[in-house]
């Protein structure tokens, strides 16, 4: 009897050892052992080392002019660094000044704007000299009614409802009164009358209206982001 009890006890000990070395199929793996810590640390280090490269700003999607004028005045008064295409002009370009209240120093203070800001009545688009400007509407060319602030060769494309003012151009390609068809070349961009360098001024007014009646031009200019 004593021999049988000894044999049974030995069997229980062996079974316990087997249970410690081979978990059953229902067992769940525990947390990583300390032996994997260096590998995980190395992986994290390599990821963080690559982060600066991933966060570098990509090159602009268009050619951009100088950031400042010759006297150090900023040319861009918006944080929007996207490049835009439009049926109104060739290639893609950045906006310098949007329509509405602006800190740009070229406009007198307006009480409707915060601080000492003034109102810009159109949208200014950074643009190399000689960029082709096209009409995206049908109408007639109207010259001599916009004032010297827009440059000596500025003009209007007049439709039944609106006046589309094209400012600071180097050259107007059509005579006063000429009919304009959609997609037709109407000017070459320039910097006439522009203290902040070459750009296109695009402004929309009710037909026959003044700059004080200017409308937000974004929907008329049909901006499309270039990626």
C-alpha cells in the first residue's frame, strides 16, 4: 500500500511540472517580457527620427513671387498658402490679399473693420509679369472708368448684371467697346499702379456700380486648388 501511495504522489508532481512548462490552449499570452523592451525602444527611436522628415513642408504647387517689396513690406497678407487655378488666368498662383478687411497698409481705415484695418474690394493674386488673362464671361470691354489706383491700363468686362474689373495689367489686348467671348484672351498681367509688385487685381461690382458696392469675388473667379 505504501508503495502505491508513493507512486501516485510522484505522478502528481510530474503532472504539476508539465502544467508549469506548457500552458493549455485556453491560456492567454501575457505582457511582453523584458527581453523585448530593447527592440520596441529601437523601433520607437527610428520612428521619431523619421518624424522631422515627414513634417517638412512640401514644395509649393506653383511659382511664388517675392515675400516682400523692396522696402520690406510684406506682399502676402493671408496665411493661405494654397495655389489656385481659375478660368480667368493661366497656370496656378497664390492669393496675396483677399476681399474684405485687411491689415495691408494700402487701404484707409474702415469703421466696420477691427483695429486700423481697411477694406480691400477685390482679390489680389500673385502673378508673374505677362501671365495671360482670359475672360470667363461674355460681355464688352469698358475702359477709362476705373481710376488710376488700378493702373493706367485697367479695364472692365461688362455683362448684363456685373462689371468684372481687371487691374494692374501690363497690356490690355482689346479696344474699348470690343465684344468679349468666354475664354478669350483679354490682357497680360503686370504691376502698373501696384506698390506691392506684379499681381492681378480681380474685382466684381454690380453693372455700373462703384468700388463701394463691390461683391465678394471668390465665387465669380471660380478658384480651384492645385495640389
